[in-house]
């Protein structure tokens, strides 16, 4: 769908999927195929290594610089995602919150040695408001909040409320709205296709780097557990499907936070494309 839209406007696609950045992760991140990437220019696909984690702050900076160049010759750019925090980082902006590689490394070691629970307890005590909002299985976000709290002595939720500067472009948010059962069936089938396409072998190829935050993601952590002997393969695959469905549900919840979003019913490509074009022309 994004390719059809990009072709119509003779423009490029910017990916805001926080795992498709990484060159080493292709099957488990459901990257666009080579043919799809050749159809229109894509940015932030295979742009980084898993050794160099891309934060939402880094993405904001790099993507803004990219858009500055793209808008010199284009009126429209198609952003596709993905990861709600990365979408908002580019479209709205993030707060100027400090970071420290040393503190981050210390927290990562604590996570490896003690698990996520002590960090969740610390977050609950230090910033109950953010604790209530955050996905409590998302180690990266928990680590980031603890890092900021320890660095500043302030609540992460308060610092996030600082308003970033306005964007020099207009944003149109469009969400493809599937029937839930259709969406879940598509997710389940996609996981089967990933397994058939060699996902297990891909996971094995990065097993020695599993400590990296970039590998703490659906499709990889479940198969790491299988390779460790903690589950059968069928059980791991079913877990990937379950966690993918949960992630999709969280994505939809995130998108609903933006009431200006235009929800378009999933259907034939031509009908969806016409709906997108009509909406855009009326609101540009």
C-alpha cells in the first residue's frame, strides 16, 4: 500500500520500523522484498548494524536531516511504520532528555544479572505515572526511563512533557483498519512464512549477539528460548504469533492516541489508494 501511494506521488518511503534498520535482521522483521525496495526509494532499511543501536532520538535527528533534503525536490514523503515512538519522534519531536552511555551500560548489566523485575520496582517507586503507561515487557523503554531518572533525579514522565519545537512540515496520519480476525490470521500466516523462509537460521546467526537491545524483539527472543532448551519449536512459534498479535494490538492503541488519524478500511488496493488520495487532496 505504501508503495502504491509513493508511486502516485512520485516520492520515497521512510521506514519508522525500529528493527528494519538493522542489516542482520531481515526475515524476522518482515522487511520489504528486494523487488519492493526497487519499486520506489526506501530509507532506513538496512541502514545500520545491530551493533549500533538506533534510538528514537537518533532516528529523529537522522530522519529530519533526510526530510530536509527530500523536501527540496518533493512535496510529499511517505512514512511507514511500525514503531509508534519512532513515528512520533519524527512527526512531533522528542524532549531534550539527557543520556549517558555509562549509566546505560550499568543498567543493562543489572538487567542481565537480575532480570527486569528490580528495574520495574525502581520505576514504580520513582515515577508511578510512567510506570502505569509503559509496556512492562519492553526492556528498552524501562531501561531508558531508569537511565533518565538516575541521571536527573527527576521523573521521566515530567521530562517527556516538555514541548519540542514545531515541525516544518504537515503530517497526515492514515491507519489501515483491518477486521481484527483478518489481521490476526494474517499475522499468524506471516509467522509461518518467516519460519519457512529460514527465521530459525537467521536467529542462530545472531545468537552470539543476543545481549544487544536490538535483538530484544518478537521473533528472536522466543527462538533464543527454544535454542536454550526452554521450549519446543512449535511452542516457540506459537509464542511468536501470540506476541505479534499483542504487539499489533498495542500499535492500534498507540494510533488511537491521535484523534486526527484517518482510519481507512482494509480492502482492495485500488479502493484504499483512492481513499488515501481523496483524503490527502481534501486536507493538504
